[in-house]
C-alpha cells in the first residue's frame, strides 16, 4: 500500500454553498502531510469528510485503499483523531477522560501515564477538565489521539494555544511518531511550523488548493530572483540581487552575507492576492 489517503476531485457543500472545490491530493505511508490555510478555509471540513462524518457533494476519498465513507470498525480503530469537536467530560479529570478510551482499546493505565508524562501533564492528571487551560486541554486531546497507537493520525491544529516550549515538545513527539511508522495528517495555519514538520503540504484558500508539494519545492518554485542580505560593520544592511554582488569593489566593511528566500507565509500571501 503506497498511499494511506487518496482524495480525488472532492467537493463539499453546506446547503447551497460550496466550501471545498475539486480537491486532489495523496498522502503516502509514513509521511507527515500538512493541510494549511487560514481559519474558515475548510481544513476541518476535509478531515470530517475523510472520516465519513460529512458526505462529499462529488468526488471520492480513500483511507487504507478503502472508501472512507464506508470504513468498518476494524479500520476506524487504526485511526487517531485530535479534534476539540470530539467531546470530553468536563466533570471528569484528565486521567478519567483518557481512562475511558484506554479501556475501550484495552490499553494499560501505565501507557496513559507515560503519554501524559511526554506532554507534561502527569502532575495535573487529576484536575477536572472543566477547570483546565486551553493549552492543557490541547495536550489531553493529543494524548487521547495516541492511546490506540494509530497507523494514521489526524491532528487538527495540534499546537494551537500552546506556549512555545510545549509546542516544540509536541512537534518533537509528532516526529517521533513518524519515525515509528505513523502516517500523520495535520491542519495548521502556522507556516513556520509546517516548514519544520511536514514532508508535503497543500495550501488551501477559500476551499481550493492553490499549491502543493514539499515546503522546499514550493519555496524554490517561487524564488524568481536570488537575493542576498549584506550586513556591514556599521550595522547598516543592504538587500541586493546575487548578480550585483560583483559590483562591490571591496567587501572589507562587510560583516556577513546571507542568501534570502521567500517564506511559505510570504508565498501564501502572494498566491491569495492573485485570487
């Protein structure tokens, strides 16, 4: 099985409004695929469509080479889903919420504690979820998605609301999961994060994919003119084209020279301005 996810010409409507239009992409086994766009662009909708929660207006999608609209329970148990759209019990503690899922999948409570330790929640595990911060809730939902050791993991904005240190720990754990063979489909609006994490991405705007590929390939595609930033000893800086470097008669006052390439965020803004 080469592809874990196949999406072919998917369009989704809410009433008469088209919210996803002619989406095509594939997620290979063992890769991290990022679905990237601003709030309201349709990121969560595609996850719900892949999970069979929403029926597409047209097109088809497959998970494990099977129609994702008719997955059996044996297929669903191989999935992990992190989403705040899936309910939790506010009157129960963090541990009690996770314990329910552990019992369903026959997972030991020790594994739950191990996962809580990895995300820095072991000391807070007895707190009622109705009283915890957004960041703590995000970490609990992340742990919940990992309890059954899924082959395919859906992460909807996994680091939203987290402080930088915790967000980095979550990213490290995502990379560790990939090393163990987990295929990961994540949504995000954080361009820097997906550059660090993802093997491939799809940039989404107004329900349409406007670009896709590896972050490196997309960035290289939009480097129209190579530029460098010259920093001088007097702290002055000058941006010039690479070819114009030869016009400098002397580099004795130069402190450093760095190449400049567009960021994913800059590329995304330019692409959306064209629409």
